[in-house]
C-alpha cells in the first residue's frame, strides 16, 4: 500500500543522510530473484565449514544458549590470545585486551564509534570495502579516501600529507576488493606515519589466512604498530561461517576499554553456541590453514583463466577471495553488473560501491564458491556474452 508520509519532516537522522544500503547485499538479492550464480557476496558453499567445528556448534546449543560475559566466552578469549601469540608473536591479555564481537563488521563500527570524535579525519584506501564509508559517517568522522586504483600501492608521501589532518587510519590487509597484500615496506611507512602523527590504526584482517604470497606479514608484527592498533578479525572467512557472526577484536587496554563500551550497549555478546564452536575452530592443526590457502589459490586460477577466456580483463589478487575485472563495453559498472545477473545468470558487484563517490570501470567477482560452481558460472558467461 502506498500512502503519503505521516511525518512532517525527514525521518532519517543526519548520520544516515545520503547513505546507500549495501550494494553487495543488493546484488545477492538480485541474484536470488533471477536465479543467478552468486559470485558477488563472499559466501562460501556450505561444505566448506570444517565438520568438527559444525558439530561443536550443534553440541553447544544444548548447553550454551544464554548470554556470555559481554567481552566473550573466557575460553574463546584465551584461545584467541594463544593463537595470536603463537602466530604473530604479539601478546594480548584475554581479560582486558580481547573482545569477542558480533562479527568483524560490528568490531570495526564499535571501534570507530568509540575512538572517533565528530570531525576527526579518517583515512582509508580506495577502492575500499563498502562498509567503512558508512561506518565513518556513523561516527561523525570526516572521510579521507586515498585512491590506490593505479598500481594498487600506497603512496607514502600522500599518506604523510593526509595524516597531518587525520586521527584514524583504516587498513584492510589483505585488501578487499583488490586482493592486494601490502608489502612490509608499505607497512613500515604506515608505522612511521602513524607514530609521527599519533594515528590510531584500525586493521581489518579477516582474510589473514587467505594469502598467496610469501611476503605477507600482519601490521601488528611491524615495530611500533601494535601499541596503537586495533585488530579486527574473526571466524567468518577462515572457517567458512559467515552467518555465525563471531569477530575478534584485539587492542591495547586503553583502546580496548573504550570500544568495549560501545560493544556492550549495542550487541551485549556474540552468539554463545558459535563462540563455543570458535574454541574448537582455533584448535585446528596448522595444515588446515595451509590447505585453506591452497584451495582458494586453485580456485583463483580457475576464475582468472575463465574470465579471460570469455573476453574479460581480471586482476589476479595476492590475497582474499575476490577478483576485480574490467570489461570491454562503455556501459557503467552498475548497468553491467545488473546485465550480468539478468542476461548471463551470474552476479558480480559494481566497482563503484567501493568508492566514496563516482563510478568505476570494473566489477568484482568472488571465488569463495566451490570449483564446480565457479566452472558453471564461467560456462554461463561464455554462453551468454553481451559484451
């Protein structure tokens, strides 16, 4: 039913004015509507989740259906602390410096709401994961995007100039949507600038185990960076449980204490049974992570070769499970993405959703799906070319 609004003024607050809903999720809805293969949103197939982790969640429902401590199940925080000390060589106190959040996205938003004052400059690298843009707006921050489209590299001088008027830097590493893994020298430059300009660094490291290059290091392994960094990561991508919504936020106690206030009053706690399953997930052997990266690297090659075979121009990533792809037509990226869904039966994300404003000349595919699904998507693209 359509009717005039009963409200005499705009119902939206300033913090949502001009904000668009997620284009990624919109493309998923379009894929469902047109029975397209969804290579837009980074959703793994159900058989990707380790069986013992699934079983741990099922078992936990019988005994773990109530609130945990707001900061997270103590045994999960202990497991996170042990894992990161062993893997990255950085010690976090599970009692005061590790918070279990309702997904990594909640961890990032809670961090910005807690640490960003209205008008504070917030730097991020574009193209950027689309949720950072509204997260900055929610916090009242001033967006300061730095474009790395050409070369997919950080310009240290440009960063240094921007940082003079900024308070926070958001770093996604490995990077979505480009798949870039920033080099140790780029991370050194970030550490130098952050120290010189007293920046808080918020890192999104959700793809930390999906890397195809040997020179990957976590930002907190760089001298001087851990003490001013909030690490946001979690279970979604590593264990193929994107719907469980369990994130890990690791930060020095003064930063952790502030972001916990926002988490407390927005989420209370992450889903308890899935936190319990997280303890099991973090006990998986090292070869699980090696096999995970190898599996996605193989799928990367399948998608890359397939997209090239149908006349598209993909950029091979060094991390994460996304592939930016240019296309040989003058239509804008949103129209191209919608035509892919409606005419070819394959969903991708228009590249413009990864920029604060403007259009782009590429779309993003995911290779989070299994081999058979990717091959079927390529077959559909080949059969239904309109470019």
